[in-house]
């Protein structure tokens, strides 16, 4: 891995909850968005966009299992447009709704 990919990952980790555009990250780094996507994929085996979404899912799962925060608060804290889009995305990738996931985790 080189310093560009590490810097990109750092910025994505830092700004994952913002309405993040790869173009903005690339501009901040002084490189072309396509080049950023390519070097990130080469280094981590995943696109920057998918990386951010996996990061959000991971954080959502932790928050659902370890807090009593409403799903709407969790989705907002992760930068989703609304609770419905968050719930659909969560269900599609985790196999159940956020509330069901919470119930399962708490036994």
C-alpha cells in the first residue's frame, strides 16, 4: 500500500457519515477520481463507495446491538438520507431489518 491509498482510506474513515463524493476526496488529495478509485481498489480489493457502505453497515450493526438508540437516530448518524433508505440497505445486505437484527443480537 502506498501513502495515497492510506490517505484515501483515512479520509473515508473520517468522513463516512457525510454526504461523501469520491470526487471531493480526490480533489482534496489532488488526484483524478478515476485514479483514486483504481488505486483504492488495487490496494483494498473494493471500491471506495463499497468500502464506505461496508463501514456504515458495520457501525450500524454495532450500534444496533450495543445501544438503545432509535433506528432513525442511527441512520441519521451514519449519513443516510432517511430511515427508509437505511432500512432497505440494511435488509438487503444483512438479511433482516434493523429492528429484527437488534432483537436477534439481544437474544
